[in-house]
């Protein structure tokens, strides 16, 4: 699994834009079963001259090996109005949890 190329530089990392889901998807594509397997964290800092919420960089390099559970920090421009989960917690899931195949035997 490798750090994907991120082409959303300068685009908003807030929850209402499309850059954040695209970044999450790019990382998920690198994971087994195409399910996000790393922890992506957004940190917003004051980079004078950038648009609010704009993605600027991350603490990993494209092509670097990534490991399951690794925390990868993406930096954006403050101020930005987003709902961030506490460190170490996953954001709330939009989809219900997946269940096993319909023909899987029931647990005893």
C-alpha cells in the first residue's frame, strides 16, 4: 500500500466540499477491499495567503509505503468550519455497518 497522489491542493478540506471525500477515496483505493485502512486527520493552520480550508500538504510523501492504522495528517488553511472527531476516534459512519454474506451461517 502506498500514499496516493493528492491533486486537491488549494481545494477546501471542509465537510461541504468534494475534496475531502475524494482524498479519503484515494487512500481507500490503496487499502485491502478498497476500505479506508489508515487514519486521516485534518489539521488547520494559518498559512497566510491561502483560501480558508484550502488543502496545502500532508505529513507523508506520495509513493511512500503506508501501513494499516497509520495516522496521516493533512494540513489545510485556518480558519475552517468543520466537525472534527476527537484524536484517535473515527468519524461517524454515513453507511450502516456491513454484514456478512446473506448465505453466511448464523453465529451459534
